[in-house]
């Protein structure tokens, strides 16, 4: 197990390094450059050159990358002149809020999607299955900005029970000071996720219910409830673990559209605004954070898999 | 376990059956399965009964309804399946009219079922102990600790080594045979009065099969259970059941006491099924006579059927058969045949006049089948004789194949190697069939793949027509390998489902750039004729064919490039007996016509015995015995060969149910770390100190790799021409 973990961490590290290289290159090869973006249209060529020299942007790319990595290892993600704060600080401010939003919506999605998917599998090709399938496809096919707008119109205009904007403020505590403001963004995010998860749970449960071991379980005279809950559910939920692992990066990156729509001060908004303003240090910093989250997410999913599926666990450690 | 105890128990059980109530009685059971394309009437008026302590064998080919009968009893029909009529009387009560919860309880406590595939029948993520004890916990409210103890106890009873450790294992950590023991333990944990075993050993090797069947027998005696043994294998039934019901196309066509059924079958289908077995051909003629195959396919059960359902395939069919729906005759030996097999004792059981009249007709039909048997009978003798003079098509020398096993780490360092084939040498001569038998994991398929060049050997030589392939470059080697073609067990899986048959057959010709397009068309037409398929097959896709037809297409594809040798890897193992006979006959016909040589790889000794001129027996990567087929099977020299021979279920009365003889116990050792010396010594009843050194393969025509062979090579055999390393 330990060897497996070390190997996987090694792979993860390689991936992260590659991501920083790619992100670094793309951002630096973009036209315009950081100096113009920072100093504005009025800056003279001398000012630009001075800025570039000061920042080290006139040195060879390799050297720049080396310096970047060196700083990265010290926890220095750079400094955003546009926000006038360090990248780390900017992320530290937004990340917890994004995580709150993502976790809440994911939790909601999982809690609702699993029973829905199971219900569909048990009642497959009957009306509950058809109804949920139809709704899922509808939710799946609706663009999220449209869904969000409809939510705002419905629940804060037509039937004004919820605020159309997310709570503002600098800390997580301030978010929770106005919980009603979290409802719409969370629900908007969750609806699409529920649709996806329910489809996965449904097909995975149907596959498992057709397995021979389920017939064996029935031959023991078990109740249908026990057959489903004790024998099938666990095996049927494996794909959800993969999905959750894939979702982990979103926990960090935030939901760009939803955050913009509800004016939610999270990572998505940060990235979006930085992209508009060519705020390279922020873009690079966020990219690195997300890439680490992606790699770690995949690793966590694998480890979780191994924890719940004995076949995987033993394959990992036996040889 | 002596024979006599088994017989008395069985005998007293049948007496009970006659006197007392049957434990389970099916009355006119109908089962439908609704599919998208229509409703299949899977069972039509099934009436059967089984008494306590009795074993009822239900035998039939795929689609006959034998499994549906079992699943109907258990209430485990697949989705869309429904019992639509009749009664299932269990201990006098009709399960169909009882409330669901009550039926579920009966199913869990009073009945147990063992399924075919032990690899998929256990929940992969629940520990063995919890799975075995679950019925106790649910139905008897037994506490956790006690349930664990009871699980250990029952696992020990079914012959599981170290049960107190096994309870904490997961299914994937056990072999197939061990998992089937777990399944049996699970079915028996509540001491049911009825055990239904649906093909319990079909997925297992013969030696394991024997252990499992004996176990079920012993447990039946010990618990006084009734057993319903469902199988396609007549041999399995012959040795174990008190009564047998033969099913065909959703009906019971014949039922009788086992001995009576096998000695004097009455229904023409039962008779044909028995005669289609390779062992029947060998027993009756002592040679490689053509098998009596049953032409055609079983009827489609989704449409309305009139008359006898076997009529379309029956050689004794009369006009009456096509119009009259035969019902089972009354009495102890029931059959539903209008033109039954006449028996000497017919006057005692059946209405005489009804039998005499139709009996005249079969004699007229008989000649149609007879010549097919007689004509080729002389041929095999000439085919087998000239072997020694000709130079071999294929010569395999000291063949070794190891598969590296990788570690999990980043660099995947080799952590060891599986010794799949270890120093195997043999020759195949033109027109000869060389049979390769052994149990799963013995390396026989690897030898096949190496021979056709799908894989490269780790060491050793493969000499094709005098050319050593190991010396050749890749391109030349591939050209040479045209002469050796492979025939697969699952032809459907071996064909691209999106290619039509014409494309499938043309592909090898195109790849090897043989002829132009019209020449290829001509060649394909010839191939179809040779394998007995109509031209219309060309425009169809693989899924439109039955298993037997697919095997014919597979054979046609192997023949496309005029090979001299065809390697058949379990070519008939997935087929029903009647279809198997068709394919085996075809293979023999083509061999005669085209002078083909075969390497016939199979786990089924009786099929290899029928097909092969010479047989090689493999165990754990080693060739342990090689010699003329008849000698290897009837005068085995290696203890392992003898154990294999003894384990093959047979319908021949004196061979069935022999429980002494060489029985091997235990599990196949890992090929990752094979035993030193003789690889069989860990399971050999005769193992001695000398067996720690590796025995060489020695002898003349009949060679054996054993220090303590069961019998010397018969005198008068020629001395070895060359020493085999």
C-alpha cells in the first residue's frame, strides 16, 4: 500500500510539473504581455521595459520558469498588481467561499441523486423511471446560465422569497450570516449535478442488479430491500466515487458561470476577472492550484475505491 | 465412501418416494418470458416430482427449459419471466398461492440453490463468512458471533481448508472450485430439505467437478435432502441421479429411473442425444466412426407449435408426429414419443399395438442414417497408419513460455514469472489429429497460441515443414504461419460483429494478397460448400447465426489460406451435444478431404479421445504423457492422466459412478512458483522421495514423465526413433 502511494504521488508530481510548464508557456506567449496589462495604455516603452526588467520578464523563458518554480516552492505564487495583493492572499480569500458553495451543492446532489438513481433502477422502465429520466435530461440539457436566470426570475422576482445575489463579504462567516443568499447558487449548481449522478447511479445499479450475485442473494430468501441496500448499493456506487474524484477540482476552481451570475465572490469569479484583465500571476496561481486539485482528486478517488472495494485493495498491495 | 452405501441410501430413498409424499411436485407448470420481440413460452406443462433423499436429474440442451424450471421453483425468474399456470407444490402447499413473505422464507430456509458460475455468483465486496451466514442472520435471527461459528462449521463440512481464515476472505481470493464450495455452504447453512443445483460443475475442471458432485451426494445422504441436479451433461446425471427427466423445447419428453433411462431410452430425442456423445461412438464401434448428429436446431418457443417439438429433427418422424401433440405415457418410465424406441420389455409397460405399427416406419428411415456411419468407418485406419513415415507438419521442441509478472511500482519491475509452458516437445504429422488435454491453467492454450505464431516462445523451437521459425524474420515467419490456422472456442467473440460473413472470409485472402477479387469470391464459395453453409450466409452478420453455424464459419475462415494444420482451441466446448456432433463430423470430413492435421485442444477427454490419433496430457505447463489416443485413455501410465480419465463423467453403466480409482484432491499449485521435481507430486497419491527430481518424458510411442508409472509400456512397441529431451 505504501509503495503504491509513493508511486502514485510520484506520478502526481510529474503531472503537476508539466502543468506548470504548459500554463507558464501559454501565458507568456500570449500577445500583449504582463507589462502593458499592468501599467495600462499610457505607459511608455521605457516604463514597460523597466517593468519587464524589474519582474525578470526580459530574461530567457527557461530562467523565468526557474525563478517561478523557486518562488512556488517557497509558497510564493506571485503578486497581483491589479488587485494589489499577493496571489496567495487573493486565493485564500476566495477559496473557502468557493469550497462552501461546491461542497453544499455536491452534498445536496449526492444526497438526492443516489436515492433517485436507486429508485429508477428498481422501478426501471416504469413511470418513476421515465419521469426522473425526463427531468434529468431536461436539467442536463439546460444551459446553466439559463437555469440560473430562471431561478432568479422565479424565486426572487415572480415569487420573491430568496435574494437574487449571493452574500458578499470577505469571510466564510459572513456567507453564513445570510444563508438565504446561498440557496439559489447552491440549487442551480446542484440541479445539473443531480441529473448527472442520478444517471450514473441508475445505470450502475441496473448493471449490478442483473449480476449473478444478486440472484444468489435473492435465492437466500432476502427481502428486496435487503438485496438492494446490503448487496447491490455498495457495488453500484463505485462510479459515483470516480465522479466525486473528478469533481474535486471544481471544488477549487469554482463554478465560473454560477459565480458570475450570482455575483458570488469565489475562485471562478477571481479567475474570470483576472482573465479579462490579463492578470498573469493570478491566472497562473489559480491554474496551478486547480491542477494540483485535479491530480489529488484522482488520487483520492483511487484510494477511496481501494477502501471500499476489496478487489482493488488487494490488487494494489499483493504484488 | 463405498458404492454400496450410496446405493442402499438411494434405494431406500426411492422406496420412500413410492410410499410417501413427494417433497416437491410440479403440476402442469407454464412459464413465459416476455422479451421485446415477443413472449417466449419457456416452459409448457412441466410435471415433475422429487421425494426426500432423492436426486432428480433434469437434463437438456440449451433452451430446453431446464434452468427455467429451476428458477421457476425458486421464484428467481429473470425480469420479464412469470409463471403463468400450474402449481408448485412444496411440502403440499402451492408456492404460487402463498404470500410473498412466506415464499421468501421458504426459499431461504427450506430450499437452497447452487448456480453455474461460481466466479460471479458471490458478492465481490462482502466477506465469505458474512455471505454464508446471511440466511441464518436474516431468517433465524442468529447473533453475529454464532453466525460466524456456524459459517465456519458449514464451510468445514463442505471441505473448505482452513475455514476459520476463509470466513474473513473475499470471493476473489478463492479458486473457482473453492467458490463453488462456498456457494454450496451458503445454500446448506439453514439445512434445507431441497437443494437445487443448476449446472453446479459446468464451469469447473473435471477433477474439481468430481469432488463437488461427490460432496453434493454425501451431503444429500447426511442431511436427507432432496436434490434437483440440472445439467446438460448426461454423464453427470448418469452417475448421480435416482430419476432423470429429459427436457426438450420447454417440455419434459421422457422421465424414468436413471438406469432404465440410460439402458433403454424410449424417446427418440433421448436416444439421439446419447448416440451423439463421442463416448457412444467409441463404445459402439471401438473406433472413430462418424457421430450420429441431430440435424437442425431446436424450435423457436415464441411462436405457436403443433405436434411433437422434436419432429423437425427426428429421423423417425411420421406424419402423425407433425400434427399430434404427444403427451407423456403413464407409468414409471414416461415418454412423449409416438414412435418410441422399441424395447424387449415393451409388452410390460406400453400399449403393444400402438408401438408395433410405427416401429415399421423407422426401419425405412434408418438407412438414411446408416450409410453415413458405415462408409467412413474404414478410413480412419488408413489415416492413422502412415504417420511415422511422413515428416511432421509441425515439430515443437523444448518449447518454453514464461510470462513476467510485474510489480505495481512506477517502473513495473518484473516480480517473477509464470511458467505457462515448460519444456514441451511433440510432433504433428500430416493428416493426423493430435489431442492436447489438461485442466485450466495447464498451458494447453498457450501451446496452441505459440504454434500458430500468435505469441513468441521464451525458448525452444517451432519447426514448420522443416523450417525453424525461430531463425526467421518477422515477415517470413508470418508467411510460414499461413500454414497453421487457429479455430476458437467462441467464434462469435472472434469475429468482428460489424463485418458480414463475406468480408470475414475474404479478409485472410486480402491480407495475404491471394488472387484477385473474382478468385477470392470463388474461394469463399468453395469454403462455404466445404463447411456446409448456404451462399445466403455471405450477406449476414455473425449475430444472426447459431453457435454451431458460427463454428462452421470459423472453420471456413481457418481454411481460407489452405493451411496444413489447424489448431482448434476448445472448438466444440461451447456447443450442445447434438451440435457438437455436427461440428466434430465436419472436422473429420474435412481432414479426410484436405489431408489436414489438427491440434485439438480440449479439457474434455471424451471428445479428445474420439477425435485424436495421439494425445498429449499437460499438467501445469508440462507434458506428462503422450501416446496413441486409445492407449493413453484406456491404459494411462501417468497418475494424473488416470485421475482425469476417472473423473470424466460417463453414461456407460460400468464406468459411471465409480468412486474408487485415482482421485486427486486439493488445488492446482500456482504456476508462479511451480513445485520442484515432478510438478504433479504435491497432489499425486503415489508420490515418493524420488519425485523431487524431475522425471524425463521417456518411452517409445507411449511416453510418460513419471518415476513411478502406473503400468509399463506394452511390450512389442517400437523402440524410440529419437530421444526426446
